[in-house]
């Protein structure tokens, strides 16, 4: 977390939104057993992520020049999008660049389980 109180507050708000909006929808897929989301949940998650596209492109990492707890929270959801049946489409160029940056980190690659690695094969 950043030392600056304003940035720390922004990170906390981002974490709250991600956990409340994105993870609550993702839990549906995990609970269902097949890893799929309902069409309504898929649409809600896709739209919520796309609403943040500008934030993904503003800095190298989410709201920051450095990898942070927010990125560590976002990456698992974005990694699972294909399993959930979500394609972000053409308007997600900044998000795609962000994902490439995060996924290429050695720490991210080492954190993946065998099952998670198979999600992107």
C-alpha cells in the first residue's frame, strides 16, 4: 500500500470495488462447478471491467507506477476471463496491455497453480 494517505484511500476504494463487484460475480462461477457464469453475470462483470479501462491505461499498473496489492487482486480475475466466457473485445486495448505486463512478471508466473496454467493453454 502507498505511504501517501490519498493514494492509500484510492487503493482501498479500488480494492473494495473489485472485491464487491468483480469477486462476488466470480464466486458464482466457482460455486457452480463448471467455471461458467450466467449470461447476466458475464455481462455485468464484462461491463464493470470495461468501465475501468481508462484506469488500466493511465499508469503501467492499476493506479500506480509500481505493482501493488491492487494488481495482485485484479490479476486472478482477469486471468480467468476466458474460463468465465468473457471476451473484452476491441475497446479493451489498455486492459490487454495491462494483462500482458502483469502476466509477464516472474512472480505472477510462479504463483500459478497447474490448474490455473491450464486455463490459458
